[in-house]
């Protein structure tokens, strides 16, 4: 049975006081997760230690980071290494988010290095993939995503890939006024699972958790999570509102 995960990506939002309040609001709801369900809170770097202390006695809740460096250590001003994240209690790290790819020119090769370092330090990567509008219009999205998987993940062993979560971002439907339907999400998730099966075998594919990263919210989460190959969501804006985030978690079933 594969894990069902709702991961909140806070991005560059909130002060420390606001972050603490949001976590407390989420935890005080008394949500009881079912077996195999997890919630990940990916806070900004300065709040990781505080978040860890607040989450430590809550089963099923895990700490995430939003990025890590492609180098182990050294003269890289402003960077944060996987080893540093591990040392403060981080469990998951988001790698390859579309915003990182666009604004910081992160390549598939760079992400392969980041994934290696994350795994070497006991972190579980949430690897983001997905196609922009021009690729979707050209109907070459399968080839585009397959290349991302091949160049960033396929050097891993079957044992290593057990610790990777994939998040599909329909970049073409984010901030464009277009909407990705549940059927379109399912189609791509099924394609990604088939690619993993072709590379690592059927069992590895069935174990792989694949999250939807395209603006899931309380109003559409139930339909999305009902898709057979959608195993939860990587949530942006809705994760900053406790009531919305809790409602999405409850849609896991």
C-alpha cells in the first residue's frame, strides 16, 4: 500500500509568529490521520526548528524544506545543504519545483545532484515535474515529463527510488486562467506511474506516491484524490489557511 500525502508548501510567506499560529491552528483541530496517510509542512528555512518542536508529538505530521543545495558544503553563500536540513530534523525536501526551475534556472542535471545529496542524508525528496503551456499546446507533454524523470531520477537504484515522492505540476494551468481537469491529472499521473514501472518494475511503480501539484483546494480536492493514480497533493496557497488545508487533508479519504 502506498502512502497518501498532503504536503503544504508555504513558499516565501509568513512571519515566525504567523507560522507558529498556523501550525497551532492545524494541530488544535485534532485531526486523526488514517494508516498510510501523512501531512508534510514545508516551511521557510528560518522556521524549521520551531516547526519541528511543534510537530514532534503529532503522529503522521512531518517537516519539509522547500529546497536544498546541489553541493555538499563549502563556499556557497546563502545555500542550505541537505546535511544541514537533516541535522535540524527535516524529513522531506521539495526539489525541482516549477518556480525553482523558472526563476533559478535549475536543470534536470542539477536536480539529480540535489536528489543524491538528499537521499544520502536520509531526506525524502518530493521531486516536482510538469510541463509549461507551450508543451501542452504542442501535445508533447508525455515526452517532456519523461525526459525530466529520466535525467533526474533514473540513475537511482530501485532501493533508492523507494524513498522518492513525485509531484506533478501542470505548469500550463498555474496562473494562466486555464484549469487542469481531474481527468487530465489522472492521465499524467498514470503515465508517470507507467514510466516508473518500465524503469523499475511494477512493484516499484505501485509503491510510488505521486502527488498533484496544480492548485488543489477544498472544492476540487475530493475529485482529484478520487483518481486512482493521484495519491494526494502538493498544496500552495491553500496551505496558508488552516481551515482550507484541513479540509483538503480530510479529502484523502
